[in-house]
C-alpha cells in the first residue's frame, strides 16, 4: 500500500472523478500481488457465477483481517468497502478509508445511519460495495456471530443484487489475534446473485437466514463438525 499510496493521494487531491474511479482498481491489483508474496493461493469455486459488471452488494463471512484483501483480489468490479471507523486512525489505510471508502462506528446508532446514507451516496458513482455483515472478525469456533442488517438494507433499498461469498481458510492463516500470516490456500465460493428487486425491509431477516445457510453449507464441506477447528 505504501507503493500505491502516492498514486491514490494524487487522484484524491485532483478531485477528478475519472481518476478517483480508476484508482479503485489499484488496491485490488496490489492485493493479488501481496497474497502471492505471502504464499497464499486462492482457489475460486463457482467463478463463472462472478458478477463483474453493473452494481452489486457483496457479502462474506468474516474470520480474518485478510478478508478485505481477499475480496479485493477476487472481485473485479468498481468496488468500495465499508470499514470500521477505528481504521481512520491507522496510517495509510486510514487516509484511504476516509477518502475512497466508507467508515462506520459500529456501536454508534447515529453514525451507522450516517454511514448508510454515505453508502447510498457512493452508489450514485456506479460503485459496488463489499461488506462483512458480522461487522468484526469472528474469533469463536462457531461459524457465525451476529449478522447486522446494513448490507441487506443497502441491497434492498437500492434494488441491487446481493452476492454471497464464502471464505474458507482465512481465519486459519491469519486469525484476528494472530501475529503471523501463514502461507497456504484460501478457498472462495461464489454463489448466484440474489435478486432483491421485489423485496422490502420486511424481508431483511429472511434474507439474512438465506445467506447464512448458503455459507454454512460451504463451511460444512471443510468443517463437518459444524465448528471451526
């Protein structure tokens, strides 16, 4: 990111919308290089289902800080991320989140509402979003923690396809509380986009259950005991 930082800064300072849109493709390119240098291989299953044009809301399970990098590496759309507000205090990443993506303070209801409005505004640029509904990394042995509603509401309110992804192995190679990144394989499952054009706010909970069960089926193929090892 330090290598890419000057280019990103120039684009932000220029306020040129075409430049700013173009630089969104730079971090994913860097992500693929970084994963390769870390010895991490990504196997994509169902890649033919990948939505590479138009706008979508992408979601995944969340067990590692690697998840955002993985998403950047496999999703080739004009993509923005929703990240925790604390990242704004981080060097480099904080600057990028402030100017290119959207931050949220998860425990602040008022700020969550602001983040939702900000995401809807960013959608006007033609961007897609990647969001982890769990909000923070799952450090338990259970497959999932609580799924928040924001990603689902964003998709439904804007009539955008919701695309579930399942990440396998990220939490084992770089757990939330880990200090070292291990080389190895990460499996990414693509799933058909879910049409939300006929859904309303009343369907949010059912949509959550639907996507959780989609991810659970993939996880059970690798962890048949129903829990992370």
